[in-house]
C-alpha cells in the first residue's frame, strides 16, 4: 500500500522525489526541500496521511548535505506509516514550516531549531523550547561537546 | 471610563498542580484565561545526545527515566525499535513476549493510578490520592521482586528479558488483578456520581476530534474525542494481536470522558494480564542471537567461550547495519515513538524519542483559552503529562 502511495507521489511530483528506500518494511522517501509543503499537503489530502507522528532533524556531520529533516507520517484509516526526508545543507539551514498542514508540527519544529539550528521559514513562533532562552549554540549537533561549553570531558568510560 | 486590563501571572515551574516542572504564563481577565503560554525545558537532561555516546545496551537505562511513572513502557519501545533495526523481531521467544505484555499492562495500571491520584487531588478529592497509591505500592513491590528496583526497572533487554520470573510471581500478579476491579469500583464510587466532580469535569477542556488529530493528540485523550485508534490493536507488537481486549472510545471530548476512559482502560488491562497469565509457558527468555544477547550465566562461569562472548557484548556491543526505523507503541499516555538511525557503529547515530506528553501539551492552550482559571488545573491533569518525557 505504501508503494502505491509512493507511485502516486512520483506521478505528481516526479522532479522532487530524490530517492525511495524500503528497509525493514518501512518506506522512506527523500524529497527536495523546496516542495516540502506542497508534498505534505498532497500526502495529507490525497493519500490520507492525516497524522504527523514525529518531526526531527539528523546531523550527518561530514556528509554533504549536512542535515536531514525527517517527517514520520501515519494514516489513521489504513494504519500505514510513511517517512519523508528532506536534505538540508549547512549554508542554507532552513526549510519551510509544515505547521500550516499539521498544527502538531509547531513544537517539534521549535525543538529542531533549538537543538539543531535548522530554521523554519514562516513558523508562527520560532524560539527555543528546551534550552534557556538566552542559550548560545545548538546542543544536539555533532560538533557540540557532550559535556557542555565550559567543562572538561568526563574522564571515565561510558561505552 | 473604565480601562480594561489583563493581568499576567506565572504558574510554576514549582507548583503542586503542574505535575512536574512546567511553567504556564497566564494572562487573565478577572478569572478568565485570555492566553496561556507553556514554558518547558526545566528537566532537559540531554537524553538524546547521551544516547549517541553509548552503545545500544547502555542507552537502555536512559529510557527508564523518560516517563518515570511508566518505566517499562519506555523500555519496551526502545527494545522493540532496536530489535526491528536488527531484524530479529520474529526471533523473540514466546515467553519473553508474554511477560512483556503482562508488564506493559501492569505499567499502564501503575501510570493511570498516579494520573487518577494527582488529578483528583488537584481538583480537590483528596481521599482518592492515598487509595490509588496503596494499589500502586503493590505494583511497585512486584517490580522490585522482578527487576530489583521499584521505579527505574531496566528489565527488558534487546532480544528478550534480563531475568526470568521469580517463584510465586504469577500468584502475586493474580492476587493483584483479582482485587483490582473492586478497587476501581471504589474510586468510581467516590468520584463518578459526585456532584462536585461532575461540575468540575463535565464540559471542561473540550477538544474536537479534528482538532485533536491536527494538534497531534494521542492516547486516551484522543480516544475520548471519538477517534478509534489504538496502536496495540492497529499496529500490534510483542504479540498483542493474540489478546482479546476492547479499545475504549468515548464521544464526549471533555475531562469527564477522559476520566471514564482511563478507568475503563485499567479494567481492560486487568483482562489482558489475566490472558497473559494463562498463556505463560516455560521456555527461553532471550532470543538465540549470539551477537546481541548475553549468554547464560553458567556458560560464562564454566567455559572460556561463554566468558569471551559475555566480554565482547559488554565491552563492544553489537553493530547493526546502517539504516533507520521508527517504532511506535501505545504507552499509557499516548503514542511513544522511537526513531533510531544506525550508521553501522556500536552507538545509535541518532535516537529521537517522540514523547506523547510533549505533543499532547501543545493542545493545552487551545483547551483553556477563554475558560476559567480553575479549569486550567483540570486541563493539565486530564492531559496526563509527565515532564520527564516532555523535556527528556
């Protein structure tokens, strides 16, 4: 069933779909970031993915593009999952917000901005959510130290 | 000429009714809430970043401390996600799956007991608090017999369970669920027909089904708005497809319906535990996957291969193939999701936790704007949030 949805998506947005992968019975579609709002609206209206389970950013330091924003979608009627990924470069670390499509994206996008530093254009309220309001830096990035900005690394063994 | 002004007051983060360190900045016009802005992050411990620096086995205790009122549920979600990543989901032995279901449902009862106790206490019904905590002590005694800890159990492992059930454990569970329905009836007798309770909860903090799906609400709060969705039945995991239980859905969308829904869920959990006890058969508790699961203790003490095996797994851990999975489970508070990305090394490359309370709390401003200040307390209680999960 997810394959049928992917085929429909490819039919409508052939130029934007970069890659389709299936791993452990889960389908992941990588699309270009410029069309993300249109694609999400299409998936919500035409394919029935009315629930956004999760929105997060992943930092692949060393790879180009550096970031990926991942949208995990769910169709409540057919009980199917789909994952949409958007590559984001470090120089232009911004994506359009999908909070117009699903209002649940509001806080997860704030968290992505706070911890990863990916800006969301046209977001209604983009400010830090987990870190204090005057914090500098984006802690979940791979080049941010685990112990914090002004401490020594823990000398014992953790792994 | 009267000038109308609103008053901005701060509720929390230290407040007995906010269920943790939640700060609400309320703008009030008299007693009516004009706007409410939640501020979170006071309990942020960086669990996701910590998990990136530990092997998969060592990241498991971090999950205990997310929703600390339902620790085995968090463990279960993580363990299922890692097993999916490794591709060993169908090699988990039957006994491990049955014990996982049994402990998950006991955890659900445990979490709902705390919800009822604190929700009733906030609204003013102080008797219910200690009644619920008395039952909760029984469950925590069972946790302690099983895993050694009352709260942060760390009982499940990737591939099965860590220890087998001790002798007499099944009798303890049976005694508990035999007595539980009577206790739930006691709580109902104290609250459901009570005029004060009804006045404080009926018509309070309503949210319609479309708004609830749009804002991302899950769990009993969503089902009380009429949406029939339960991950245990719809995307079953750990053998849930073999159990016979009802998914409690109600149409009212308000606090009273969420209260009744969670009480009925406790009754359904007792049913599931009874079925699990009937299904319990002797057998192995860990999957037969040598690269992931620890060997039996007698092998470790008596043979060099067992010792090397144990050493390798504890020091190095296992290395899944590069890939990513998302596993959602029906935690007591809603859909708990784990999105794990592996890059082929022994540590998770990215572990994103989708906490149900984080997304449910987004619905709070919508539920209380335009309502009275007293309803704010009822709304926070009915959403059943726990800050450990929200802030991670």
